């Protein structure tokens, strides 16, 4: 789209739409990243629970899952 030929009002409306689009896209991208992080955390917690039930050492569980030893101790 050529924005050079737009009137000042059209250009302002165009820029507002671009800003709105960017805000929405950034919000969606942020929400996706948060969702992925929560899913990864839940999966690691599940694995840690299973490892703890099988008698794995807490430091090893922490190393393999990335969870803190305190988080594992609370399971």
C-alpha cells in the first residue's frame, strides 16, 4: 500500500490501525509465550512427581527438570 498518496486524515487512520494491529499482535504473542511456559512448567512438575515417586534424588530431579529443590520438596 502506498501511504504517500493518503490525505492527512487517511494517513492518521492508517497509522492508528497499524498501531492497534501491533498492540493486538504483541498481546497475542505474549499470551502464547506465557501459555507455553505454563505448559512446560506443568510437564516438568509431572515428570518431577514421577521421578520422586520412583526414588530419584532431589538434586538430580532438579537438574533434569529445571525445577528448584524447594519446588520438588513440595511435591
